[in-house]
C-alpha cells in the first residue's frame, strides 16, 4: 500500500493505524502548499481533491477519508485490536467518534488550527469548544478499553459524542 501524506496533517491517523497493524507502507510525501510530490509530480494528477490522506491499495485503487481508512485498516487486521468486532456496542461507539471528529470537530478546527495569525487564540478556543460528558480526560473508555482506531492528538473523553453535554475545561 502507498500512503500519500503530509506532516502534521490528518494523514497521521491512518499512518499510525497502518504501522500498528503491521502493514508495509510506501510513504509518499505531499507538499500541501504547492500540491507537489517530492519527485516534482503534480499531486492533483493523483488526487483531484488535492488533500491527504490518500491510500493506494494493492489493486491500484485509491481511497480517501480518514474515518473510512481507519475502519478499513482495522478490518484488514482483526487481530491488531485497532477496531472492536463488528456488530458490538464498542464498534458503534468507535464509528460514532470517527464520524464526530470528521464531521463536527474537523470543520471547526481546520480553518484556523495551523495558521500563525490565530496561534494565540486557538488554545483558548479549543478549551471551550471540545465537548465531553466527563469533567476529566482519560485515555481509556468503554470499560477500560481504548480503541486505537480513534487515533487523535487528544485523549478521548469518557462519553460518546451523543452523551456529551458539558465542556471539558472550566
């Protein structure tokens, strides 16, 4: 498999998951500012959307979207512990978190998260924007199980997004 990635971008999650699952990956770095690959090729020729991650499978097909890639990688390596078993409540919780992060958090954080002009504001905004159902953060949830498919730069709260009502920081 080939993973088209950019340092510090959302491609980090499938990169970590693929490594944890033991997959051999060919890493292809993308400069998102110029949309050029390291060899000078135009990344838009590979991915017309121009963003990462893009996972090229063994059959040559190309797939995007972090939540889908994490689920796929977890299913391809069932013994890795990346994803709970299909049909379980734990699996539903993981899928709920993946959807929440990709649809709700990403749209809030991505426009300003990496820009210099918002550096002094982003920590304060993050502290008041991240919902959770517990007054404290924890890296283990669902009865002490942490599912690596929810790879995140932040520890996951103890409640699911649908149960979240309070903010994590006062």
